């Protein structure tokens, strides 16, 4: 089982996703394709929530940030 992606890998994936298809972006970021699909779905839902609330488009760093109160320790990229 692969370790969960770091925040840096998520940012790298979303950046590559702007230019290439999802599988290629996942490969370049070094993450599993299924994990990439989950990231893409969560970020997409978050963008819809922001749009419906009339908020400005969040930055990529804000899109991959962990929700407060999850109880998980924040990840640091190496």
C-alpha cells in the first residue's frame, strides 16, 4: 500500500491537470490514479461549493488544504 500523497504532490497533480489528462498528471506527480480521482472529485466539489456561496475561486493550496477538525496531523512535504 502506497503512503498517502503529501500536500506538495496534490498541488503538483492539480497543476499538471491543467495541461494534461488525469492519468498523466497522476504519473508526473507520483500518486496512484485512484487517489488522484478522489483528489479531483473532492476539489471539484469544493469549487462548486465556493461558486454557490459566491466566494472567489480558491488557490490551489487552499483547494488541497485539510479541513479543520479532522483530527489528522498536518502533512509536511519533504
